[in-house]
C-alpha cells in the first residue's frame, strides 16, 4: 500500500482504533470492515457528500449511519465512526481508513509488491514468486502482477520506491553498455 498524507486527526484516530482493535483481537476484522467502507465511499459520491457536508448536522447523521452500518460492522468500527460524527470529523474518515490500513500492514508485516513480467503467470508461479519475495524480505508479500512484453523475459520487482530489475531487457542493456565501454578508440 502506498503511503499517503493523512491529517493528524485521521492518523490519531486510526492509531487509537488499531490499538483498541488489537487488544480486542479484531485488528484484521476492523481492517476488512474499513476496506469495505472505503470501497462503498469510492463508488458512491452521495455518501461522501453526506459524510462531509457542513450543512448536515452530526445529529442528523446518527440514525442513517446506525441504520446503514449496524449489524454489518463491529461495535468498535461503528463507535469510531459515531465518534468522528459527534466531533464533526467525518470528513477525516477516508484518511483514517487509509492510515489504519497502513498501520495494520506495518503491524502484520505485510508489504505490497509489484511484479512485472513478460507473460502472464499461472497461479502456481505467482504463489512461488510471492513465497520467494516474502522469504527474502522477511515479510508477508502481497503480489500485484503486471504484464509488459517489452521486458522480454525475467521479472522486475518493485517494492515501494525500490526497483529490482532482473528482466532480460535490463541484462541486454547492461551487456550493450559493457561492450560499448570496452570498445577500442
């Protein structure tokens, strides 16, 4: 997951929620719930307006929020959203969700890895790459495979801002550079 800027409020609420969820043994469940809420918000602009509009009083949001979320999310998630609403901070919900996910990934040792290959990988090959990267990093890798036939073969692994290029294209380019560098004048 890419690190993004979060307001100090969103980050603080996310940290507190993660601490409480971890104590309750619900850190991953809350993360899944927040992920589902983020997807719902991303697909429905009216919900975003409802949550962030200053013309809607927090007291007017209580009943609809309870109706929409009760029974679908844990009390911890519901109470956190209710607290944000009560304090007029619902506009920080997307940042809280993103910050929570980043902090949870760090706590669990998860890392997102982009793997670029020349041809699509089978599920078995993808799992082999995931296991190899996880073992190398000492973390649980989540693999996102992208196909780019210009690399000819091999693979390129991108973790955050680090790039490991093991592609045939990179090897050919390196050989060309060496040959050109050793050319007699």
